[in-house]
C-alpha cells in the first residue's frame, strides 16, 4: 500500500511565440488546463504502475476541485484523506514559449491548509512496510509530522526534494529514501559544482553517515543511487522529448510502486527510469504518465 501525502493543483497553461517582457502583453496560441500538483502526479503514476494508492492532501470548495481530482478518481486512487479546505484549489499558472522556455507562478491555495494533524491521520492508517511518498509543495510542518509518524510506525518514507525549499535539507535527513535531481542534490548536500565522481563520493559519504538510500536523477543520463553500501545505475530510454514536466513525478511514482511490490532495487530503478523517459514523449504532467503495460514492455524489449 502506498500513501502519497502532498499537493493537488490545477495547471493553467498558455502557449505563446515568446515570453513577454515585464509590462508587456503578447498574444497566445492556445490555452489548456490539466490536473497537476507533484503529490497528485506521483499518486497517479504509482497507481498506473499497478500499486494500491491513497492520496492525502487538500482541495478547495471551487470548480477546480473536481477537475484536479478527475484522473485520480478514474484510476481508483483512494481519496478518503483529501479534505476540502477554506482556500481555493491550488493552481499553477504556466506560460510556455515556442522555444520551450516557460515561466510558472504557483498559488498554493488549499495546499497551504494541509496540517500536521492531517499528516498524522493519513499515516495512522498505514502498516509497517507500507510506502509513504512525500514532496515539498505542502507546509514543512506537515511533511515533518508525516516523516516522524512514518518512522514510529516502521513505514518506509520516500521524499522527493522538489521543489527544494529552505527546509529541504532538514526534512530530507528524516526520510529513509531521498530522491533528487542534480541541482537538488547539490542543495541537499550543501555543496555545488560536482563532477560525476564527486557526486558519487558525496552520495557515498551521506549514505555512510545516515544509512539513507540516496537517488539522483540525471536527465538523459539516467539515474544513480546508493543503497546498502552499493552503487546502482540505470539508463533512461533514448527518446525525442516533447515535454519533460511529468518525468520526475513519473519516476517517483513508479519507484514507490516498484518498492511496494518488493522488486529488487536495481529493477525498481530501471522501471522508474523507463517511466520517466516515456513521460517525456507526451505533453503535460498527468496525461503523459505511462501505464504499466507500456513501461514493462519497454523493459522487456531492452532485456
């Protein structure tokens, strides 16, 4: 069983030839909306990977609430711990230029109303060996309460340190498994400018000090991890990326689902890396998350 404790948003996406300068208005080509939020994205990815998933978080009492949950509902994700908050549903206002550049304004809304009590209530329904998945788009005190409760109940905690915040290093230190990209890992480690060898050495140093599993995604270069004293690497697929917005959350959801299924760790990494690569071949976050049949077929084809 996987519980994802985190954010739920509606993404409001406009496309334009170029981004406007300060004070300038430009014409756009198109406008779309899509369910999002890192928590909801990862919950959907874990469900599409084949896991039984519970989502815990908050939406508002507005019209965006149902829209933000529609794909989770269709996928039969348990929403018993999604509360209706006084604030409106969280939104991400995204402008994308033809060259791929983008600007994003996130309004947390209901995500900011998630509390430590909500975290403890969600984790109280979990059993030893279950997997708790976390990110940093809800208040840090709620994330911390979830981590502390998971440790007390012997639940495996996985934290994706995105978007990295001032509390990221402190909260990351409380998790069993830490997932970052390259830049987030440097912030977590408190150092910058790593070469590949230096990154691996720093991962090993943190692991030896804490015992944590450390995972760093490397974009087109796949992923590197350390667990139980061993270094693991997994390549991504060679794809022509259309949109990378859903790659990280697809990786995390598939990782959590594979761990929950008891797969060998090397296979967990490979499966997650393939899922992250496939998510780059479609636009959007939740619409781009691949299903298990597609991921497993690509893994089988690779041997």
